[in-house]
C-alpha cells in the first residue's frame, strides 16, 4: 500500500509542476484512471481488464487524431 501511495504522490508532483496554479484534487481522477489501466507485473492484466473483461481505450484513442 505504501508503494501505491508513493506512486500517487509522484504523479501529483509531476502534474502540479506541469500545471501551475492547479490544485492536487483536480488530478486525482486522471491518476486513478491511469492506475486502473496499467497492467501489473504479476499477471500482465490491468484491474480494468479483470473487472470489465476488455482492453481499456483512452479517450484520445477513441476520438482519433485531431485535425
């Protein structure tokens, strides 16, 4: 659990430095979504894949390239 909290803190630091003036709670949704879609080393599946039985698609991938 402590490792997981460390990952969240690291992501928050990076996002807060990339978006000055933003608040930490504004980034939790995107961090949580990213963590749910990351495959684990132990079995190679993300928690999203296990729960929904499909590979997650990111909004940018679904929408396609911007013109």
